[in-house]
């Protein structure tokens, strides 16, 4: 799905009015109907649910008045609180306020007993508010955050757009027509909650015309092909993984198992000879090769062995748990100087790359890097705070400049392609903040690259598997092996969703 800026969304609204002759008040009614339908789903298991809708004096408030009218007409218990004097309302918001009053919507004079409502709907500010947060509204937001059982923000959590200190902390946000870029940032994650995009009747032809290079990845976007019967294990990619070292063999095991579960046909793990028995005992479906080492980590002397293994490989994953030594630094530079298959570079491989960034240019095939913010900071010689404040721009610019695919990990992991497109991931949860998750992702990406699938699809399924795992055990206990365990179900879910589009 396309991701737009707030400015682009306002331009879309104007185009609806100008080219399709749809009155703005009617578009607001369409939005209200979509929100109303969604709210009914939110409370479907609650007996006689109660709603409180908190409305500002702009169009976001107008949406709220219209929703309150629809809920009242449907015999739900609803109260509305206005954050400003209704006499200040103008345009479409005023019209929907007057309609709500005429239909008997109950208006509160003060914000009291918020915790008695099952759902509190935030319709204070949309994307068009600028300036200083009024004190009375800051107090309203504080009260909602502390006392509300469940908050649904309409379009955007109030206060988020301009970075005020008083921001609605929503359990979920229903945004209208298309997702907005600022809703998909690391900063926004703790305020947006679950993000749902609602269709409000904007003509599809208009949405198609929007020019953007930023997109979300949803389950139906993952397009995995049905396998023919006349195939063999060589038909789905032969992967060489260079990973693991003394004390870090788990990274190699996780990457290899994820690669196998991702559908790779043949997986070979090259590791320091002294560590090979450890991983061989854990990897029943993979081949393991003992390589020359120095103190439990690969040595430069292993280069001829690796070059021989590369002759039969379709892709190379290098880095998880590899360690960062002078020998490994020389080894990786030598490998990259003469390689013609796709390379997935992770972890300690990225630490080497940060000192030898020009070595990317020697690779004649797709080059994929999977940095976390700290590794990205080292690659561009900036601090982590800079990376986190400019994630989209950092990933996009690095991918363009170096002609690589950059998977910048974090909340809403970004997959930036060399052509400037960026895919924002929508799966995953806080339980993934634990060791080994990146190793699993690297292995899954290697499997997908070897089969000709998109990197961003691997990123999505990685998060989806984690989401499926948390349904039975929650986020706190989630570990990397759980994600591998649920990869088959995630892949099947994506396959079914894609079939249903036909």
C-alpha cells in the first residue's frame, strides 16, 4: 500500500472536491461511516458498550460528531465532549455538530468518569494542526491517557504530528484512505498502537495517480509461488552461510534453521573447525563444513576452502556470530573482491563493511545488508540518535548511493531498494527485542533471495511469525527459536491471503 505525507493527503482531499465534485461534507460522512463500522467491531464482544468521543474544533472533530450521530442512531450509548466552545466551529465540522445535536447526541460539559466508557475516541486534532498545544487540551489528553480503558485515535493520535509533549497514547489508530508517513516511524510506535487503514470512498483512480516511493508491506503482498512437482533440492537455492565462532555458535544455528524453514533447498554452514561438532549436532537438515581457524574463529587461511564452496552456491550469508578480528576482516575483503552471487551481510560482516565500504562495489550481484541502528550508524559514521531520527532518509540514501538493498531493523523495519523505493514493514512486536532475532531474519532473507523472492517479503514473514507466536505465549517469553517454529504457519497464512485475491 502506498504511504503518503500529510501534505499529499490534503492534496488528495482537494482533488476529490475539484475533479470528482464530491462535497467535503459528504467525504466526511464517508469517513464517519468507515469509523462507525470499525468501532462496532471493536466492541462486538461487549454487552451494552459505552462510547466517549472527544472532539476538537477542526475537521477531525467533524468526523467525531458524525460518528457520534451514527452510533446514537444505532442505539449505542454515546457521549461527546468538545475541547473548545462549539460556537467556534465552522464549515463541515459545524454542520456535523448541528446534525449530531438534532439527532439527540448527548454532549458533556466536563470531562468526568472517563473510565466508565469502554472506548474513548480521539477526534481532537488531525494532520492539519500547527502551533502551541493549548493548556486545556493538554490537560484533556493527560486525563485520557491516564483514565481511559481503550483509546481509538482517528487519523492520527492528537499531538503526534507536531511533536508536542502531550500526545494521545492510543491502543489503535484508524487512519483514513492511506497510511501517513509519520505514523510509521519509531517515535510514533508507542502512540499509534495497532494501525488500521480505512477506505473512505476516495476514487481508486485518484489513489493510483499518487506518486510515492514509500510503501507498506501487508500479508497479501507476499507472493509465494506454488511449487511444481518436477523439482529437486537444487531448484530452490543453495546457500552458503559463514557464521558462528567460539561462544557464538547459536547465531549460526539460528540462521541456518531459518534458512531451511524459509524454503531453501540446500544449506551449508562453514564454521571454525573446533566449533563444527557443536553446530553439526544441532543442524540435522544442513551440511556443516569445518574451516581453518584461529582461536575459535575463521582465519584468512580458510579462503581457498570458502572459494571452493562458493562455486556451488547461489547465495552467501556472512556475518552472524562470526566475530570481528583482523583475520576475519582480511577474509571478508578477499571474498568480496571476487564474488558473483548475491551476498547477505549481517552482524560482524557489517562491522567489517563499516571499515571497507568500497568493497561493496566489487560485488557484481545483489548485495543486501541487514543493520540494526547501531550498525547503520557505524556504516554512515553518524550516531544512533541521528539514524533513529532520520530512518527513512538514511536507509533510502544508503541504498541508492551504494546500489544495495538496506534492511534497517527496528520498529517498522525498512527495506530500501537501490532504485529509491522503501518498504515499511507492518508486522512484528516488542517481544522481538531479544537476542537471535536478527540471525533468524538474515537466514530467512538468504532463503528468499535464493528463490527469487522479495527481501521485504522475508522481513514481513519474520514479523508475522513472531506475531503468531505471541498469540499463545505473549511477548515477554518470545525467543528467536519461537519465530522459526512459527515460520511455516506465517508462510501458509501469506499463501492463503494471496490466493484469496484471485
